[in-house]
């Protein structure tokens, strides 16, 4: 008989289907914030009026806007942003952008609460795989919290973990405190129309990855499974509709809500597997965008794992509208229909990188929770070769 615990995240609310500028202003009032530090996507800030409208709505409560967070959240960028937030005497962080911007907001919370002013200090707080304690120093709880407006579907807004890249080692590292999760997440489909289509769709496959690896996790539970199944239905329908008509806001909201459902399991500690583990390393070490990592790895991880969890994978196929099909094939079909890459070669990763990628993957915690045991770098390399 399965036993477990479901812990709800330390979030106040999710607000969906409304203009983010209005909602963020209301949240600033509700939270009593008077020095709001906005972390925004640089492209969104430079090429649209989305950020300026949000700032206008805040009025004199706006402290400053920071739009210098690079892809994969370099920790040097995070510390620079935190130093600026400290100088601005920020009492609330608002992030608007993709997963890198959201994770930067979490790292800024960490830096402010723990007096981190230089990138090297983060070594004391990064999570160490299979270590007790997982960090060298205990993390102090953040006092300055976050409101997040996502513009992609990577779903980091719904969990307290943050990933950032050590620019010296090129390794993606993780950081965690239960209160790093945003207090409020705002799902506004209108702001996502400015996201490049390839990024919106591929980050949607990242959300598919969350749901699929949840369902396959030995720690999956009924609550998470129900959310994951509906997430896959909303995402497969919504992503196809957005591909057909980029202006379909109802389909974009389907995608946003599917993304939200896809992380219900993550919020409660349901483990992920090799697609996430390898994906983290493809991002930090090889510079592959988050969504693309799932496009090229998830179907092959499913195929590699199938000998040990075919019954669980059948649930995924059915949720994608392909009952009876191989889950890896059903995923390939969805990804191909969206015009997204389906091999490592297609994203610029060659066999000469496989040894380093396999070695680095052994430092990712999800490697050790994959449904089929990964005994060492050779197993990771075997999966990479399937995806070549």
C-alpha cells in the first residue's frame, strides 16, 4: 500500500486570465510594498511596452527595473541584480519573463537574506547531490518575497527550487528554500504573444516533460497524477492550437493552465528522472535552451525506461490522445507537429561532447531518481546516443 505526504507550497494565490499590470499593482497594495524591484526579460523590456505598462501601474512604488539576466541564469548576473536590489532597498521582487528571469528572482531573495554579495559565496548554499546536509550553510528564510509573471511555459514559478549556472564550471546548480516560491503567480496569456513562437512551444514541451516524468515517478500519487493527466490534455491541445494561430489567447491560457497543473507533483516533492537531469546539463554545459532539452531527450528517456514502467507510460500516451501507442512515439509525434527539434544533432550537440555531458549529469540529483536505475556515466551516454 502506497504511503506518503502531500505538502502544499507556501504560495498565496494564482491569478489567471487578467492583465498582469492590473494584478501586480493590486498585489503591491495587498502586500504593502513600497520599494518594488522589477526583474524583466531584456527583450521584453526593450521591444514591447509590457514592462513599462506594469511599471506605470506601480507608480511611485517602483524602485528600479533590472533587465540583465542572461539565459540559464548565470550566477554572476543574479548577484549583480541582488546588489542592485539591496541598494534600492527593495521590499518586493516582481519578475516578468521566462524561467531564467524567474529563477533569478529566487536567487535574489537568497542573496538578500543571506548577505551574499559575490558569486563565490553561493558555493556555500548550492545543493550537493546525495549529501547530508545538502548545503554547507543553512539558508536563512527570505524576507523580501516575489510575485512572478511568466511569459513561457517552463513552470519554475510554481516551485521553490532555483537553478543557476556557475559561469566558471558551466554547471547548472540548484538552490532551495521553501519560501523561494513566489507568493503570487500571474497567468496573463496576452503577455505571452511577445514570446518567440519556438520558445513558447518548446517551453510547453518542458511542461509536458514535468507531467510525464511525474507520472513515471515511483513517488507519484493520485493527486499529482490527476493533475498531470489533465496537464497533458491541455498542453497537447493548446500547443497545437497556438501553432496553428499564434493570436489564440484561449489556447495560450490552456497552455498556461496546463503548465500550472504540470508542476503539482513537483510542488509536493515527486521526483523527476533522466530527462530533467540530462536537460539541466545540456543547458548549463552545452547552452541548449530549456525547452529544446526536453524536445530532444524526453522521448528517448521514455524509450530507455520502458522496460521498467510500460504501464505508467501507457497513461501518458492516453492523455496525449494516442491510447495504445508507445509513449516515446506519441511524444515524437507531438514535438514534430510543432516543428521543434528531435535530436541532439539538431540542437548543435555532437558525440564529442557526450563524455563530458554524461559525467556532469552524474552530479544532478534527478539522475538518482530515474525509474530505471542509472549506474554511471555509461548509462547516460547510452541515452545520449539514442538521441544523437
